[in-house]
C-alpha cells in the first residue's frame, strides 16, 4: 500500500523514496509533502518527483539522499529524484512512470 504522502508521485520515485526512508530509518525521516498539482510546471513537485522529508538529523539525511541519487533542493528537506532528467524533459510530457524519456512520436501525414 502506498503512503498517502506519496500519492500522485511517479512509481519510480515512490520506490526510491521508500528506499531512502528505509536506509535512513535511524534518522526518523518523515515525508511532510509530496506531489503538488497547484505548483507551476517549473516545479519538480508538480511532476511528481519531489517531496519534503524532515529528519532529526537533516545533514545525515542529505548525505544518504544524495548517495542514492536524489537532488537536495533546500535545507527544509526538499528532495527530488529525477533519474538525471531535467525540468525541460518533464515539460515535453514524454517522461513515463519509470523516469524514462519516451521517444517523440512522429506525426503521420
């Protein structure tokens, strides 16, 4: 069952956040916000790849998160997992749930 805080996030990101939470369990991590459709398209939270995670030891959480490939976006615990994709990639509407950029469809004449 998916955590309510992760609802709306891409499956690959949910998997990665769960991995981070398990590996940082001693730091008491708590997901306090996730997907946010009200944010603009230049926000990774809008695309379901960012969340805010608080912890008893934010510096240690940052170390664990970056080791797992997360982008550390703020000292408030905002993190994103993009699998190397950029906001421009998301704005093409071609990113799938596994964080892969799908090929462009050629228009048929």
